[in-house]
């Protein structure tokens, strides 16, 4: 590939445990693109709410505080960072407490508006283009993305992967938590988890990470070739 290729925006959506983060980071690194984990931003604002004593079960309280925290995302796929009010939040946002509360916070329209604006500005500023992963990127955040991918996998495969990431977590409990999260994310009124009509669906159940990455890289390169 020459250095003069057009900037490309790739949206990768799908539920937890489908390999979104690993795939997105690897694809971005391989193609020299920026990378954005939008879920980390929702986790970051949730962590800020918990830390500052905001009742995450009270949508009005969450909405009132939506504009307060300063969230900054680093977009280097080899070392993505996230800070909240200047504090490194990459560790604290992965705690079980944040995981348990992020769906409720994410469902508040004012939160989605705030974070969506942030995501669009980051995507627009990416010099070579960007791989953006989340749950509503192709449908809501970047509906004009050059390429939209929707990753799926069986609940069993997703639970096994997620339990592996969480070192020693119970697979059946993890599967129940994933199914509950899917239901919350798919049925929320504002920007639900959904596959865009023009997205390419990739079932990762039987694929290795390498195979998924190769598949997505090929799709991006086909898109770039077609655009020339």
C-alpha cells in the first residue's frame, strides 16, 4: 500500500466477548490507523460518577453531571490511554463495579450525546483514518463510516473468552452477565446495540484472532481499492 491512500474510517460494533478490542487494535496497527475504544469512554464517565458520589441509578443526577468530567482518549493502537480530569483511568475503569453500572449510565441520553460528540471529533481529527469500536458506531456515531463491521460469536465462546481475560472467572456466571448486558444494550431507547444495514457481519466463534484480523484488513483494503 502506498503512503498516499485516502483516510479511512472503520466502525467495528458488536457485543462483549466477540473480540472487538483485540481485532480493532490489531487492524489499526497493521494499517497505520488511529484506534478508539468507545466503551472505555463510557466506563470512564461511569467511574467518575461512582468516584464523585453520583447515584448511577438516578438518570437525572447522571444527566446533570454529564458535562463535568474531562475525558481524553489516546488513539495509539499499541498503547491506547484514557484519562479523566488528568488522572489515568485505564485500570480503575475495568473494575466489576464499573462493569455492573456502565449500562445504566450509558443509557442516559445526555451521556450518549456528550460521548458521541467526543467520539466524532476524535474520528474527524485522525490524520490517516481510524478504527472505532463500540456498540452503536455504524448506526449512530459514524453512520457514514467507510466500512462497518459487526462482530458476533456464540454466547458460549464469548463467555469463555471473557472469563479467560478475567483470569479464573466463572464461565457460566460470565455468560449470564453477558446475556444480561446484551439485553440492556439492545433494548435501551438511545442508540441501542444494533447491526447497521450496510455492515458486514463476521462470526468469530470458530475463528482465531489472526483470522478475524486478516478478514477485516482485507475488507478495508478492498474498500480503499474501490474508492480510488
